[in-house]
């Protein structure tokens, strides 16, 4: 990716800033949900009777966030082409995981009714942004594998 090469190595982590902030927020939300200390009420209502799903949702948020943050960090480090592509592939996995978890949350928020539409649409937008970025990165990886310049 040409735009990453133009950045000084320490700044490459921040080349896609929405990913870092979204992943950080998902990690901060996912840890308490995973260990069971705090849960979003809309999700708790939607999954009433299935408390293990709340733990699984928190774990999904944590896994996606850690994968994305680690991949973004790894992209900025000196490495071989294979290491770079592996980091980008991990970035796609992390973003797809975050998109899935935030979509579940958006649906749960919107299921509350009219009061949840605004917050649900914002959450759905974050899910869409993660999915779109994952698609863009996967397209770039495909082009790189085929040997065409991105």
C-alpha cells in the first residue's frame, strides 16, 4: 500500500484511525461483558434467558478488538512481505469480527423500539464501517497476491 509507505514507521499504526478508536471502544465494552460485570441493558433484554450469549458477545468484541489492534501495530513494524500480508489478513479477521459483534448490538438496540433507533443506527454505522474497511483491505490483499499495483 503506497500511502503507508509514505508515513514514518511509528505513525503507521494511526494510518486508519477509525479502526483504532473503534477497536479500543469495543475492547472497553467487551471486557466487562465477557467477565459478567456490566452488560448493555438492550442486549440483556434481547438475550433474556441466554446469559451465556452475553459472555460470548463480550468475548467476540474482545477478540475482534485485540486482533485489529495487534494487526494495526504489526503493520507499522519492520517485516517481510509475508509478515505484512499476514498482518493485513489479521486486520480483516478482526474487522469482520467487530462488524459481526456490533451488528448484533445494533439489532438489539433497535429492538427496544423508537428510543433505540438513533443509538442503533450509530452502532450499525460502526458495523458498516468495519465491514467496508475489511472489504477494502481484502481487495487490496487480493490485488497484491495477483501482482498488480494497488
